[in-house]
C-alpha cells in the first residue's frame, strides 16, 4: 500500500512538473510574440485568442507551494500578467482597464486551483507571502500606460531573482517613469500608493530608487508625483 501511495505521489509530482514546464514555455513564447517595448498587441491577441486560453487552462491546475519561493513567485507574477491581458482582451476594444467594471477587484480568474481577482493575486497571494518584495511593483503590469513596461518574456523560477532585479533597474532608470526636472523629482503615484512597501527597511523613497539607479539622484530634489495615466498600454 505504501509503495502504491508513493507511486501516486511520484506520478502526480511528475505531471505537475510537466505542467509547469509547459505553462512557462508557452507563456514565454506568448509574451515574446505579443509584447514589444513594454506594450501589448491586444488586437492581434483578440484575433488569435486560443493560444492565451490554452496557457490559462494550464495555469488552472498548477498550484505552487509558497515554501518553494522561486516557483511560487514566478507562477503568480506570470499568472497576474496573463490574467490582466485576458481581462482586456475579453472587453476589447477599450481605452483603459478602468473602463471594465470590477477589473481589479471583482472579475474572477481561475488560476492555481482557485478563483482569484487581480487584487487578490497582488495583495493576498504575493505580498502577504513576501511583504518585503517591493520589486513586484515593477513586474506586475496592470495594462495602463503609467505601469512599468511589461517584460517580453515569462518569469522563470531559476531566473526569478535576476529577472526581478533586471526589471526593477530597467524601470527605475527609465526617464519616462522617473522624471527628473531642474529642482524637482517627479515619481509615479505607485510610490505614493505603496510607500510602505519601498520604505519597509527604513530607507527613504529616494534611497530605494537610488539603490537601483546608474546615475544617482541628488537628495536635495523636491519630490512630487505625476498623475497616473490609466490609458491602455496598447502596442
């Protein structure tokens, strides 16, 4: 009986690993095909929606364990970005994610063996498990123009640390995201809404930003926030 139980466990683990690999490979190909310079070709995805449906179907059955942090982070970051795209495609054409009622907090997505909203993925699944991982804010892309640019690849467990670091550096060195004027530093409202995430270790907002900047920003700059552009991040 024990031998039979072990075989069932081994077979289930094997199928799960196979499912995960297929999900990651198909997601990677999808992002590389439809994302360019951080923008998404929603019109083309709408015309070829079976590929996205197949990837999301794979994501229904895979349920990563948060104790394996790399697997967990990679799956849910990818799942979030795919669910955002799916939500836009279902309502397309739209000019903003805010045009879709309940886009973030009501619309349900079947992912990871549960029904989730985008807000639940971000706040309860990712940040509740990894409260000090502020880099999520630069990897999770909400379909708005003022979001960080969407990566044109899937996040993978074996590369997740490097990919989060790379995405954060790319975003915080982007002059369209961090706007430096003569006497003023203009930041995305992401830094206002989620200030506690960036200052959790006692650093200031500017100290956090400068830790990823190639050209450090002088500390005498006055900090303000530019208005968030909720227009669609469409290619």
